[in-house]
C-alpha cells in the first residue's frame, strides 16, 4: 500500500502534537515534520529533496497565512493535496481555502478524533468538511448560483421560446468531460469504485481522480451530494425504477 508523506503546519503546540501523534501511528502515513510557522513550512515546501504528499495546515500562522502555503504547494508540488484545519469557520474562509486549492476544511471545534483516518479518506477521493461548515457553504453556494443564473434565465425568457419546446441541456453540462459524465452516471446507479474501474477498463486511481474532479466542479463533498447537485443542474435524469441495479 502507498505511504503518504505529511507536513503539519500548526502554531498551537498541543494541537500540532495531537495531529503528529495521529499521523505517526498510521502505517500508511509518514510524518515529514510538524512546524509552527509559515517560514518553516515554506522552506520545506521549496526543498526539492523533500517529498510532501499532504499539507495539513492552519490558516492563521504567526508570520503568514496558510492560504499562501496552499498556493505555493500547488505551484511547486501539483500532486500535493491540502487539508485545512482552522478556527475560522466562516463561509469566506472556507471558499477562499477551496479556491486556493484545499480539498478539505475542518473547523478546530469539530476536529475528528482520528486525523489520520480523515487524511486517508481525502486520498481515497473524499473532501472532508465538518457538517456545520458544509451547511453554511452549501447555502452560500446555492445563493450565489441563483444570482449567477438570474441573468441567463431572464435572457432565455426574453428569447421567446415557444410553448412546449424542450430546453437545452442543463447549465453545468459543459463542465464535465465525457468520462466524468460516464462516471457520474455510474455513481448515481450505485456502482462502487472497483466496479466502475472494471466497467471502464481503467485503474481505481483513475476513477478516484474523475470523482475528485466531479466533487470540485460540482462544489460537493460526497457521492449523494454529487448526485443531488448533478440532477438539479440537469447533468442527470431523476432516477427511475428502470435504473435500479
């Protein structure tokens, strides 16, 4: 099984030690270092001789911002995945983290007991996020989506589409590649990663990459949310009895 190398950036020593102990006790994870400052983390990220697969970082550091570390890692280490754990649980902080490249965001007040398990879930294609944060972000995302769609809806109405005409494909369809659309449809039908891998003659890792892209494009964090949002956007037809496996 692969071993993922983790860099922890957290200025609170007890919290950093808690994360480090969880990572060190997991056979699939290797602790690169646990540091408390932006500059220490920057030096490690810029060190070409250092392998870092996962960046676990706080946002509020004494000498900088964790968002800048995520962006730096994204530029220098495209395969490095970032998970944010921070006291800031507002929507703007979460959305800024996602825009910077983070794949998960957990508020410190709701930090899971087993950080290692959360990291492995992320490497398996999930985007960890605490329930409270998820609700706030989804509410804001939907509000923003409605605002973005309002001009298009008004323009469509002004275009005078005839009664009974079929509308064009949903607004999000162009977001997905052909393979991502195929994977999405199989997810909706209840197929597992391994089953999709066999059906499409690709590796499970490739399937996970497609699903990770789906989560990002649909701004969701689970299969059920992906199916719901894709259906709402017109990327999937509502399930029928004939779709049951």
